[in-house]
C-alpha cells in the first residue's frame, strides 16, 4: 500500500515540475521577445542617427559649401564631382538648382583651362620644332638604309685630330631608344696604344678605365679611337661647363695630353641638346 502511495505522490510531483517548466519557458520566451523589441528599437534609432549624421555631413547645404570652397581653390575636378553628387542625391532641393548653375561655370572654366593647356602644349611643340631646326643647321646626318637608323653628329667634328665628341642615333625621328654616345680620338705620328682616358675638368678628375680603343694608320699618321655610350651624365655636365678641360690618353708606355678646345665643347653641347630634343633620356 505504501509503495502505491509513494508512486502516486511521485507522479504528482513530476506533473507539478513539468507544469513549472512550461511556465518558466513561457516567461523566458516573453522576456526574449521583449528584449528583441528593445534591440529592434535601438537599431532603428541608430539608423536614424546615422541618417541624420550623414545628412549633417553630406547634406545639400554642406555639399554646396564644399563645392564652392573647391571652386575657389581652382580644384575644378573635385568641385564638378561634388556638384554632380549633390544634384543626383538631392534633385529637388534648392541647393541643387544653385549647383546646376555653378556646374555651368565650372565646366566653362575647365574648358578654358583645357584650351590653355592645349595652346601651351602646341607652343612648346612649336618651340621644340624651331629649336631642332636651329640645331639641325649645325648637325650632320647619315642614314643607314639597311637598319633604318639615322646617325646624328656635329658638322664641326674633326677627322684627323685629337678630339672628344658626341653623337646619337634616331629612328623615325626619335632618339628615345638610342643612348647618347661619345667618341675619343687620338691622332699622331706615333702609336700610343691607348688603354685609359683621364679627364680633368677644372679641379675635378675623372678616370675612364677599361676602354676599348681601335687603331688604324695611313699616309704616315696613326689614329686610335673609342666609341661608347655615355653612362655618367654628371661627368659630362662638368666637362661641358668647365673653364678648362685636359684630356689625357694613357698608353702602354706613354701618355698624351691635350686641352679640349671650346669649339669641341660647344659642339657637344649642341649634340646633347639635339639628343634631348629628339626624345633622348639619360
């Protein structure tokens, strides 16, 4: 009998616990729902605040003021972009009407600036053409018909003499793919077998070691010469601007010095300028 009673009491307890769990779960669900509503409300308020901040930061009045500031500073591209964004985002606003009027002024100023740039470019190209024409009067051109390369040197470059000179190649009127080249020539009655060249430009000394010299002779005279691309433009600039330049050809046993004539420096300056005008770059 006691066992039956205990079982009955236990069943009642389980039923009571089950009912309590259901009530707790229902309350918990209600609380979760309430919290979710609060979260949704806060999110809506945050979104509203973001919109208000965005409006304050990038509203039509602020955008128009920003565009005016950009226009006053001649930042025409930025002003045009700002005004265009204003008209697109706030087409019905009063500022949009002002922006459209201002856009016309911006476009007019941009067109004027572009026209001025085109005229300046045309002027620079014409000056370049005239400069090349002036230089061409002093230049000698030889065209390799097979390779299609035109070699440009100075008309005053000596033949049978001690000298330093510059020259370059062009193709289809451009020297952009051809380096500036320099030549050294030793001319005498006796072989020197030049190995190195030392140059003193005013108080600065340059040593050009490891140079390859070719040799030839005829009619009792000999000449030795080298031909290489210019790799040190600072050295070249110093040579062309120096008051006195002494070039020493260091031979197998002896050496030979000669003072670079002003006429050769002047010729090299012409060739350097011509190379730059034809698109050559260091």
